[in-house]
């Protein structure tokens, strides 16, 4: 293992308070040294401008097999709790031509126009989920994450890739476990094996029974040189698209609900039409980034930046949750939820060549889910104080374990 400075911030695997942790990191500067699980040295980029700079800097590469010195030297093995983020074979772990090839194969499915074409399907799923919520008693405590914020994007992304109903639970479970930073290394290794097998089974099913869906298209699509995605790349692409297409949008919807319920004056503004729902979505993405710390980039040389020297081959995380609250970018009130602020710029979908393909779809899902929810349940309220809602067990994401609410009488 590489040496960890005594000043390094030990990232809390329970994700108990990712924003307080972000404040501690920013106190070191726009780039801070951190200790990852297993005592591994790493770095977190937490300043807004510095995140954008690093995301556009070729000295920070994505492929651990080529650039993570400790991993290459065998000092990082299967016992590293975040090993799943290293072993995935997809566009987020590729650089240069490999990244461009993998991205091009899936990009066409996630354009703004293609996403907008999915509006009727998203609205139908939203209607069905709201009808299910309507079966609850007005004073019954309901898990809004489990019954609305999670199944909505999950059904959309599974439909897009053509995941059969009887395979969805197994296919999605691996992604949920992969973001949990409290699991043991044995659990992490077992999850990687289970997850990879589930994806391979899904690919084989679609090979035998192709249909009009994105996975069937990816299986048969050839690149300009005539090559196709190999099994590892297909599984890795599914790891990325199914996981990112569900967990992050779940957090966006959940956090937006809590922000509005704890800021009734701003809820009134959006319900009256004085402020648009898209402003709610963008401000939530800024102040409550669905991703707190995104793994990994690796320095391809010793990099002197922001007053620190990051040694060649060290792992670097993008601190999106902290960057969105950077007072140097958004002023003294950067940590305040304010849908009327003129500047809501954020980096929650990344920046540069690795900018999130699913951004248009995520925005659309939230823009449909939120107004529909508040229109159907105008008396919606939290069942517990916001500070008592348990977070996800992870420092990677910024979400809730469950979201207990009382729906009240439906409109």
C-alpha cells in the first residue's frame, strides 16, 4: 500500500454525512488527500473549477490496468473493497480510442431527442406507480424511494435495454451492492462474480432471443473496422448503464422531494408556476449531487496542481457533492437550496469526454416524476424529521436508504 499522510481525511464508509465530509475536504484546498478503504492513499478533487479542470486533463486517466501503480504491482488485490470499480470493462474505465469506440456505440440511444421520445413511456410508468401509492392509507408511512423514486428509473432503463422481467432483480442487485462502501472484501468479490454472471446470462438470453431494444442492438452492432463488442465489454457496458441509469436518478428524485418539503416557500413557488420544475431539478443537482465521490482516475505522471503534488499512479476521485457547494463558485450561500438563484451550474453529470450519456434521460424522468407526485398528493409530508432519514451506506453516492413519507389524501 502507498503511504497515507496523517492529514488525510478517512472517508466514512457509512456515508453518514457526505456534505460535512466535503467541508472537511475543502478545508485542505481544492484537492485533498483521502484514505480509501483498506488504508489506500487517494485524492479527492472538491473545488468546482478544479473538478472541471481535472475532468479535462489527459494526465488523469481512467484505466487502472495501465495507470494504477499499486494495482499493477499487485499491492491492490481482490481484497480491496472497491475492486468492482476497477474490474469493470466499459467506457468509464477506458481512455482515448477505446473510450471513443465504446461511447459511440451507445451514445445514439441517449440523445435529447431519443430521450424525449420516451416521454409517453415514462409518463405511463409514473401513472402506474402513483396508482400503486394511492392504495396506501392517507396516514400510512410509505417508503417513497422504494415505491416511486427507485422503480421509476429502474423500469425505464430496464425497458430500454430489454431486460426480461424475471431477470431484473438479479441484474440490478449487483449495482446496488457495488456502491455500498460498508461491505467486506469477501462480499465485494462475491458481488463482482454474481453481477458479472448475471450480465453474461442476460447477454446470452438476448443473443438467443433478440428484440427491439438497446442490448440486442449492441450485440449485433459493428464498429467501423468491423469489430463488435466482446462479452466483457457487453457486460461492462450493462454494469455502467443499468447502475448509473437507476441509482443516480433515484437520488435526484428523492433529494428533490426532501428539499421541497423542507423548503415550503420554494415548493409554493414551483406549484404556483412562478418557478419552473426544471429549476428544481437543476438546483437539486447542484446542491445535492446524486454522486458524492466518483471513482477513479489515475495520474499518468507526477502532477503538480492546486498546490499539491499527486504522485504518478495514484487514484483520484471526483468530489461532485462538494464541488456543487463550493463557495468560491456559488458564494457564501452555496450550501443553501434556492431554486430562484440565477446560477445553478453544476458538474453532477461530469464534464468533457466522459460527460454522462444519460443526462437528458435523467432530467426528463425527474421533470415528469416530481410534478406528477405533488399534483397527486398535495398533502405529502415527511414521516420523520429530515435529519433522521438514514443515508445510503456509501461515501460514493448521496442518497437515502429509505424515504419515509405520509402521502395524505390524493387529489
